[in-house]
C-alpha cells in the first residue's frame, strides 16, 4: 500500500512538472521540461550520495576506528540480505543518521557522533536497521529523484514571469504568477508526503531486520528530544537534505503538517509499539537497569575477526550498562 501511494505521489510530481512546462511553453515546453528533468535526475543518480556525504562532513568508519559500528552494520546487512554498505560518522552533536546511494550495491549509511554517544547498543542497532531498510526499499533513490523534481519545479516556476506568455496558457500573465507562487508549494507538499510515507515503511522494515521494534521506538524517543536540544547548523543551511535523516534535523518543524519532512515521533513510536506486540516476546530483548551508568559500545566494541568484546555483556550480548549518555561521556568520535 505504501509503495502504491509513493508511486502515485511521484506520478503527481511528474505531472505537475509537465503541466508547468506546458503552461510556460506549450508542447515545446513539455519536451523541454521532460529533458530538463531527465538531465537533473541523471546527475542526481550518479552524484547525490557523494554530494550529501561531503556536505555533512562525513568521515569513513572502518574496523580500526569504529569496530563496533562496522561489525553491527555488517551483521544487519547479512540479516537483510543486502551488500555491506559504506559506513560513515558525521561529527555533529545532534543525534541523527541517514542513508544514501543510488542502489544497494552503492549505498552508504551515516550516523552522527552525537547519536553514538546518546544511544545504547540495541538502540543504535535499531537506527542502523532503519537506514538499511531505506536501502532495501530503494527509498534512497526515490527520495533523490523526488527532491530533484521538486527543485526542478521550483526552478521552472522562477522562469514563469519571463517565459509565461504562452498562448496555450488559458490564464495568461495571471497563470504565470500562480505558477510562480503555488507550484513550488505543491511540489514541497508532495515531496514531504512521500518522505513521511517512506519513514513509516522504513520503521516497520527496520524493526523486522533487527527483530527489536521496542529498541527502535526507544531510539526514536531519544532522537526526537535530542534533535530539538541540539541544532544542526549544516542541515539548517541545506534543508533540502532534511528528508534523508531518521529524525527531522531542522529546528521548529517537529509538527506533523503538510510541510513536515517526517511523521510525528509519537505516531511512529505508537506503530512500533503495536508491531512489538504483534511480534511477541521474541521482539523484546533483555535490557540492563536504566539507572546504571552507560558506556560507549564504540570504544571497545566487538571486532568482526574475533566477535569478542572487552566489556562484560548481558544476556543479549550487549554491554551491561544502559541508558542515555546525554553527552557526558565522549566516545572516539566526540
């Protein structure tokens, strides 16, 4: 159902783009708009992942500098039947993460240093599973194309007053003005609707990959509060990338409205809680008491070659400490 809704919304975005082209230049305008969209999408298809990672200052993570994170992503990738993606860490106090890439064979997942400090191991696993779900569902390509089309609509709308004298335009100059004002808004509404739909789907698929909807729900609760407390200046300067993140990185846009890139955290958590009930006791892993002091699972995490950890672990194989670091303990990225 969500894939059908996404396809319908993308068709609406494409139709809007072609209508604008027709109103600006008739049949010639439609052809120009189509070629323009194809060119922009081709560029985005091959280069968007590198641009986003560079924009946010992502640093490659590997078995030497972040063994726990890379081992976790490798294990989750095997569970999801996906190729191992490239793993990155972004030096940002705001807890967040995103996935990018044109296909599963060329995918990348990135987590901020703030997320790795804030969440416990099970919660980070839930977040990484969510990002791999985006890769598995090919949302990274869908959202790249959608963002590109939205940008192209806005660009065409800016041409409306200069090239809006098409005789086939029944509204004349008024029609050009309406295009200039409302077309970008309509494109944004469609883009945000697609983004929210894909977030719900990734939550569900991610919970199934990690087998722990409760941990992902707990992570979302912490991320919702953490992103509000810690602004992300780079994301604020590049709002077009906001829809990629698991939690909205922009300040003042946490409400679930037409222009919100993400669903309300409360609704996402509610759905995951229901999913946990449907999956039964197998979805609820052991967690140590919340009052114990947390530790960073990334400083001495399990390495792929040994599978051993330098800290004691509980029944689930996670460090026996648990909770919210709130930034009081810095890991190797902080």
